[in-house]
C-alpha cells in the first residue's frame, strides 16, 4: 500500500490523514478538497489514478496546510514521530513537500523505518534528506536537473544555493549523478526527470527514456509531481524500483502525448489520461 506524506498550500488546513479520492476533477482526503495545481496535490492525484487503474487500494495520505511558515510541516513531523500507524504492512512511503527541518526529519525517519517501508522522496523531503545526511536511507529520489545539481554539490544546503543555471545542467546530468553517489547524497535509485529521463542505480545509469518527446511538458507546473506519484504507486503495486521508474517515465510522457498540451495546459487536465497511458503500455497490477 502507498502512503503519501506532504503539505498543501491551504491556509489553516489541520493535520488530516486517511484514504484519498480523485473523482470528477476533485481531490479529497477525509472530505477536505485539495488543490491540484502542482506539488503534493498533483502527485497524490496521479498516484490515485495509477492505483485505481491497477486495482490497488487508494493511497493513504498524511497532509496538512502550509503556506511557507512551516506550521503544517511541523504538525506532520510530530505526528510521524509519535502517533503514525500505517494502515497496512508492506508499505511504500512517498515523502513530498515538507519544510526542511533536520532534527524533526531525522526523528520522523527513525520512526518510519520501524515499519520497514520502501522510501521515496521528492521536493522538500528530498532536500532535507540530503541536508540531514540521510539520502542513503531512501530507495528513490525523483529530482529534476537543478535538484540533481543540488544533490551533487556536497556544500549546498538547498537547490537555491547551487551556483549553476538550469540550461547549463541538462547535458551534465550523467556527471552529476556520479558525483551525487560519490558524496553519498543519492538514494539507491534515482529517476532524474527532464527532456531526457535518467534512471540510475548506485551510480550507474541503467536506462534513459526520451520518447515520446513532448516539449510542452517541461513548462507545465506539476508534471514532475505526477511522475513522482505514478512511480510511487507502481512500486506499491510490486514493481522493483528501477522497473517502476522506467515505466513511470513512459507513462508520464504518454499522458502528455494523449492530451496534446500547450504551455497553458493545467496539470489536472492531463492526470486522468494516466489510465489510458497505463493501458497502452499494457502494465498490469497485482504483482
């Protein structure tokens, strides 16, 4: 089963946990409607569609509102440290937007590891995992090239402090992957999302995914989040992490191809097409 953890940009949304639903364009957890513009909401909606298509239980979400002050993130951290009980055994835990707090992240991770999960991180959770020296505890990170440069930089504490421009980094991704592993700042598997998607394991590039090439996806907010949600759901289906990463990269691209997006397209408009992409690739559930 998939457990998804992260904050959403909703003011005064208290700590909420339960199974999510994504129906008729609305994403809810315990009756609370969440935004799907990007971030945790987009990732959770993509995970729901993937799970539903593969006849898996709906993702279980642990969320709170946080508009940047860290209040919602702190609620989640304290809940994970002291009160979280997974809804089942054999869980995949995907950690997404949380405001970095090294102390509370380490304590939360210590508590989560007692449940022997497969661990995935993206966004703020990935940043703090690296900053806290805990990257090697994770089975999968899903960075873009800019975040990959952050992982490869042993001194940077946040992607904003990487002294490179994104357009300079795209062709350097293979080197950045090797460097991140050299400094123990990478998870066991990396899925680097971009014009070319790189799947690496323990420093070795296993696969690249380039087709179909949908340039508009690169400028639509939330398409990296849908990739994270999809791969997390595939792992919960029983696919090995590398295989799940390769399949998810193809699904995300097919989602874009089927929609035919423009830069003005909203990510929530494309998410339902994940179902058709999974069927086109003949991916089966119940692994």
